[in-house]
């Protein structure tokens, strides 16, 4: 064949496309792999640790770990069926090679060290692979150095130790304090292994290469076993299972916390300032992921995540914080790193100032999640039951306040979504009290306050001229797609008004398409928000508009899938350029797909 058949992936000034990354993980950390074989992001040992590889944020000084064919090549990637083990087939003029990649675990869970395994198998002909490893300086705060040991070279980056292990057919041509270069030539049937081991503030285990290679299959078996024990049997099952596996990346096994995403500072709009650190556990995101775990039948993950959430709230008090670290501590205040930023998007952040915001909708998130947990057949302990009663009382006391809303905006307002979520919180508290799941002492007060919130919403948040619930009180004509999360309010209070609101949202925030912007006017600075699109599917299905919901679901999947990626969803999708934006894998995007599919399954009686 002619050389032009093999078109290698192209980087723009060193940046791979945000929609081009695949992910591997093991329940503690996540690595992102570009089509050209470069691992450009890996925070080690934890999701919220400083990155060992960070080229995604700065191609100049960032670290990476690359295995790339020499010359021009074609890339075909897929996850193994019902697994998070990634397989990539590289085809060149001279031959083809298969790369199988895994962050390894054991059948008993994650390993007590980090083990990134890359198996190389020759398929046809001869292929030359170039190995390049460049260690991060952690935003110029550390200077890597290498030490010789009887097992080989060990690299030190602050408190982190890492070691490159390779089979004998890999030739190392260059090794210095912060970089390694090497070469591998494959042939039909050849089998090689390249692995990176790491640990922090503890001795580094150096397992046999054969054991590392075997653990790729062990990890695959563990992933398949997890999927095979899910109980979901509904519509769109392949997409639901793939989203379930993506959500599993964000489940932090040491504590049960659920991260919002695995990355920091990837832009919602290139060159703008909306570049946030999402490597923490948001109350809202965690509650919604737990909801999807209930639908999936992922009992262990659901219970662990809900227990972590309740323990963390009890630990810090019922004045809820928007987010917490993965070990349950308070999220650090934002600071900025001296990195270029993805396609020059500044600033590059560590920490998140949303930790200090008032977000009233979290009361609805927590109490509705608790009730769903109960409805799934589980039982609350006394401490959790008491805490939920205290949350209901806090909601009853504070619902009249302005807040920053679900979108964490600096402009505090009476956001309609927040008020509806407070109504939902007290409605769920009443139901749990009547079912004797939480203390019924205050149930009369909750009922009266719930009804006051309803009356307030109907008087202040509805616009007759717009025939829709508004974004916030006094905004004249702006709309908010997050009201799709409030279909329970619509069904219980005013279905006609809520359905009219959904019509307006699709018409104006989606421009008559299924892909939605978050709220009026935001399309000038960011792309469509993936979760909102699925939320409206769930809402319409739950309110009886099944035909529209199903048509929208197909439209969304057609837009997002089959575009060369491996169904790792970012936060946003630019419909104008058919490209992805924001942090990834994004929990909200994946959980919303699961919940939309579940709602459609229930609505159609399948």
C-alpha cells in the first residue's frame, strides 16, 4: 500500500485532542492515553495526587510515557468486551502490532503498589516501536533524580519512587535523571512487556515481569466479573455497561469516595478561565453516581459510596460543603500552577473554591439518594438516620436564602433549581419519616415548609410570558437545563408547567436539538453540557413523553459515539466542531446516560 494510507495522529502544538484519550485505572488512579501511544496524564498514587505525567497541560515541560511506531501508522483502539483493559492495533507499511494496556489489580482488589503494564505483541511483519519516558517536575516544584539499584534504575520525584521494567528485547539507548529512551522491534508472534512501577513514601515492590504480564489478564477477569454481576437488563445495554465501567474509574477504593472527574484544568472553552480541578468528591455528583449504581445493581460500590458520604458529612457537620477530598478532608483553596495549560487555557488549578459556596440543592441530592437507597432494599443506621433528619431541618431553615446554584456561579440568586431541590429534600424527608426510616418528630414542620416552598416557586419562578420556569427569580427570560433533574417536582406539583418548561429548554438551549447548553447565554463561552442532554431524556421519559425521550436518546448517542473515541465522555461537547471539551472521564456525563436509559426502560415497560 502507499504510504498515504497510514496517517499518524496529529498533535496541535503538542496537544492531542481532548476527545482522543482513552483511560485505564485500578480504583485508585487513572491514566489517560493518546492515540499516538503517549500516556499524557497520570496522578500517582491517587486521583488527586500531583501528576507523574502531565503533558496534557504543558507539552513543553510536562511528563509522558510513550510507545509509538516509527514512521506513519494507522490506529484502531477498543476496550476488551466488558472490561477496562485497552487494546490498540497499530498498522504500518511494514507490519502491525497490538498494544494491551492496564493499570493492574488483583482478584482481591487493587495492589499495594501501582503497576502500569503495557504488553506488546507482534501481529504481522516487523514494526519498530520507540519508547520515550519523561518524568514530570510536578510543575517545576521537584527535580527528578535516578539511583542505581541491584534491580535497576529507580527514579525519585519528591516522595514518589518509580521504576521502568522491560523485557530483554527492549533496548534502552538513553537514561538520565528525568528521561529514558528505548527501542523495540516486533515480529509475528513476538511478546514483550514494558511496565512502570510506583509507590509513595513506602518501599517499592519489584515483581517478576511474568507476574506483571499475568496480572493484565487477572485485571481483565476482575473487570468482567464486576460487569457480569450488574443487574441492569434494560435498553441501550452496551452503552450503559461502558458508562458503568467509566464510572468505576472514579470510585476511589481506599475510601469509597466518588471523584467528579480524573483530571484538572481541561478547558470548557479554549483560552477561557473555566478550567477547574475536578479530582474531588462533590456531594451532588456523588449522589447522582450512587443513583446510577442503584440502577446498575452495583451494590458494593453503592453502599461504600453512600457510607463514605454520610460519614464525611457527619465528620464535618450538616452545614454541607459542596465538595470534599477523596479521604474526606476539606478541599484546599485554589492555587495556580506555572504550566501553559491545555491550548493556552489559563489558569491551571489545584484545589477548588466551590468548597466555600452555599449550594442549597445538596439537601435534595442527599435526602433523595437516601430514600433511593432505602427503596433498593437497604437499611439505615441510627447515626445516618439522625443526620438525615438534621439535614431536613437545615433545609427547612435555609431554603429562603440566595445561593450559588447547581452551576456554582459567583452571582448568588434565588435559583429555581435550588428551590425545587429544597422542596424535593423535604418531600423525601416526609416520606422517610412516614416509613419510619428517620425520626418523625419534625415531620409536621417539614410538610408545612415543603408546601411553602411549592407556593413560593409557583408564584415567583414561573413566567407566564415565557411559559416556563425561569433560571432564577427576576431574570426575565433566561432558562436553566438543570430543571430536567426536577421532574419529580413537576410530576408531583405541576406537570403541565414542567413539560412546557422542557419544551422551552429543548427549543432554546438545544436550538431544537437534543444537545443542550447549561443555561441561557452560556453558549458564547462554552459547549453543550453532556449530562444536561441525558437529563432531559430522563425527565421526558419519567413524565410520559416517551417518544420524544427515545428519539433524543438516539440523537445524543449518534452525536457522541462512533467518532473514533472509546466512549470516554468529557464534560462538554462542541456540536459546531464535533469535538470534546472539559475534564474527563466526567462522572456526570456517564451517570446521566445510565439514568436516561433506566428511565426509558421503565417508561416502555421493558
